[in-house]
């Protein structure tokens, strides 16, 4: 692997980390600990729905101004990994 590729991986993953922490603080851990006012599904199922919504935007080419759907998708996939890990450790 080239040095440039290593630096790019580090840069991108750090930006995903920063985004996830900032959004988690802003939204109160809503993806991993949802309030469940209307939906009674667990965190994993709710994250699947969010991922489906993002994939729908990618497929249809609909991007909201200021949004980065691919970046958000990466974030939700990280959150899904955390949720699945927590589910496994609880069993």
C-alpha cells in the first residue's frame, strides 16, 4: 500500500469519527439508544431503515443541499457495527 493511500484512509476515517461523535452529541445517541415514541423496533432495525433511506437517495440521485449521503452511509454502517457488537455482548 502506498503512503498516500494510508494517509487518505487515516484522513477519511478520522473525518467519519469526528462526524459521528459530533452528531451523536447533537442528537443524544438516538441511533444506538432510540427514544421509541412511534417505532418500537430495536436500534439495529432502525439503523437498517436509515441505511435504506440513504441508499434510496443514492439510487435515485436525490441529494439534499449540504448533505453527503455517502459519508452518512459510512457513519450508519459504523453505528450498525456497534449495535450488532453490543447485541452480541448482551446475549
